[in-house]
C-alpha cells in the first residue's frame, strides 16, 4: 500500500480551538461547549453526541478509541459533517499547510 494525500475541501471547514491548559486560560467555556456539542460516536448507527469528550483537564476522548493528552498550543478541531474530533500538535500547526483564524 502506498501513501495518499489528505486535506480539506476548504480552509474553513473545521471548527477548532487552540488548547491552553487551565480553566479560562484561552479556551472560553462557550468554545469548549461548542466542540463538545459537535463530537459524535461514529460506531453507533444513531451517531449520538459524546458529552465531555473535550474538557479543561487536558484530555480529548476519541469515541471508541481512547484518550489523547493535549499539550499547550495543540489544536482540537471537529469535522462538522461527521462529528469526528481531530487533534493537531502545535508543531503540525506551525509547520504544516494549516490555516486558522
């Protein structure tokens, strides 16, 4: 199998926030709630929302897969169509072809 390329159809197709540790240290409660409200279970046929998947404790729960530890400067995004969470490291954001507002 050979590698493939991956990208988005538009630079504004993902809802995202930059992670900074600690309560109210850069992620507003409303933004945290928006991300949480968008994360869905991809294995359940009803694709229910997964409350608490992203929180101020610095962990991102990936439905049916496990927990990822967030580091300062990482970005958490959600695909609006499927509700799938995406974690990008601060290095990937700084070095890759990613744009954000």
